C-alpha cells in the first residue's frame, strides 16, 4: 500500500475528516481499484485507531465508492469510462451556467476568502499532496455553487465529484505541471471579481473539460 500524502488527521470531527481524505485519495488514484485496504493499515497512516477509519469507509460503501471484502477490508469501486464521460457531461450542464449566474451576486467581502481557498489548492500542488489538492479543489467548487442557494445542486455536484477519477494528476505532478493547473482557480476568482459572467462560464467549461482530458489518465 502506498498512500504517501495521507498524514495524521486532527481528532476533531474525525470521521468526517477521514472520510473526506479517503474520498480524495480515491478520486486522485492514491487508493487504487482492485487493491484491498484494511482499516488498521489506513488507521496507521492517519495516526488514528481503526474505528473511525472503518466508520468512514462504511460511509464510502453507502456512496458506492468502495465495497466490503469480508474479513479483509475494502476495495475501491471501478468506474467505467462511460460513467466518467456521463459525470463530466452532467457537470458541464450544471456548473458553468450556475457560476455564471451567481457572478454578480458574490459579495465583495467574500473574495478574500475565495482567493484563500484557491490558494490552498495551489499549496497542495506545490507540496505534492494530491489528497489535499483534491479536497481543497472540492471545497472551492462547492463554495462557488453555494451562492446559488440551491442545496440540490451542491449535493448533486458533490456526489458527481466523488465518483470522478483523476488518475492523471500524479503524472502532472511528476512533470511539474500541477501547480499551473492549480493556479487556474486563482484566475477563476479574478474573473469572478471582475464580474465578467460570460468569461467565468467559459473558464469553467474549459476547466471542467480537463476531467476527461489530461487530468483523467496517466500520460
């Protein structure tokens, strides 16, 4: 087992923190389909007991991200290429127009926080931490959608993101290109702040399209 970027987790809302990190590890490919992961081994990686890991993994079972292997642990669910195409298609239908429409609604005082969230994605890339990168990316995109004040949209996109696979991120990291990808989020914030809704929509379309492009598979 090799999940180098999962480190000890602070024991606050432990189950949720572990679950978020596990989802990010699945999405980024640091937890591989077909490999069986035991709760004790993952607990050792987190620096916690097996219990919160087991509880978090059961959350992922309900989300169909992993399956139970009796008496052994959990196996990451395989996702077909068609599933990934379908997920991207739905995200493209939802996110760009929603963020376009909320562009004039974002309070000026919120941009500092959005820039900080975008910078955390960059920090994850610079640190080579794919789990932190993926989780920071999730928080950023859901924060933008939250301005629509429609929980069905944010819940749907959150679920779609959880079933995405971005196995090409490791290759981008190795090639020194992940930081440039991460900085796209800072560009999105700058464009939002300019209130150019059409440009924001175009940026989001280009950005999300990469989930089936160079972010999707190792080179």
